[in-house]
C-alpha cells in the first residue's frame, strides 16, 4: 500500500494496570492485537492520553509491566509509523522515556495538526472547558516541577503504592457517570470546542478523557463554522478508536460495540 493511501489512527484511555494485573493484561493483549492489525495500513498513530492508570518516570526507573504494549509500539515506530502521545491526567508525569525508546512525540497541551487538507485539534481533554475548578487547581499543582521533584524523592515502591491508591479512589468516585452523555449544552468538551469555533475553523476535534465514544457534529451559529467533536471512548468498556481515511474520520469499535457510540 502506498503511503498516500495509508490511514491515521487515534485511540486513548487504556488505563493499563487497573483495576488489577489480570484484567489489565487481557486489555493489553487485545490492544496489541489491534495494533498488529493496523500495522500495514497506518502512517501515524495518535495515543491521546491515559495509556496507563499511573505512570511516573524516575531518572533510572520506569514502572514495571506493559512490556507487550511497549514492545509493539517500538516495533511499529521502527517500521516507520509515526507515534504521538498526549499526556493524560493519569500519566502526566512523563519525561523523555517515550521519545528516547520509541521515537514518540510527546505533548503536554492540545495541539493543532493539518492532515489531508483538514485541520485537527487534538488533546487529552482534562481540565478544558467550564467547571471542574478543583481539578484544574490540582492539575496546576501536579504539573509544578517542585511537586514532580518531591514525588521523585519517594522510593519507587512507596511512590507507586501511594499513586495507585489515589487512582483507585478517583475511579470509585467517578462511578458510572462517564457513560451518560449530558447533552450539547452541558458537556464541557463540547462547550470548549464550540468556543474555539467562534474564533477559527477546525474540521475535527479529537479528545480522550471522557470514556464515552462520541461523534458529534458542531456548528457555531454566529460564524457558520462547523466541525466534528470526536471523543475516543476507552479500551475498558468500548474498545473504540477513530481512523482518518483520506478526508473522512470514522469512530469505530474493535469489540463490535458501534451501537454504543453517541452520534447526531
């Protein structure tokens, strides 16, 4: 297949490591199977955050496990497929490991890309839009270099144990609310995208974080600008991903759960 006919893939929110090793391993193997299935028609792969339930890179130590996924990503990168990773709220403490070992570009904020004549706005999605002020303050704290350094002085066993405890608490508090689409006027990321459209045009907004697969057409009534909001869902319940083939992006499920995707 020529490079001009190749596709661009987007996926997010694997949360590997949660809730336990056995469950995580099943997801990891399915994810690796998916990546193997696209290796011959993919030109780029965008990993849009929360690959792990927690990740912290000490200077000479990285978290144990995930060898199947990391090995597959290294293999794909070595074959010439360009990898991008957007840091999520569960794996924000990345350093240079992915760039050095996987030749994977790392992004800490949303970024704009132009592909096939289309303008794509891509980010994990945490802390964007109105509301959630408590998390936004917490995010600023966690992104602070001093906080990062302070966590780093903990021995890895103690630090990872503490982090895993808070990750479990976060999931318990969230419950099942992430499975409900709140409507165009209440979804924070939809509101955020519509605000961006008041200033300039985008063809696609691609986010993770929400854990609900959504393909929603947007339009700013004042300017007439339109675009599509794509939330990638997750690889816990839905096993969903997006693929850009030419100028058309589709949101699909590797697990046959297309009927669960929110569309308008």
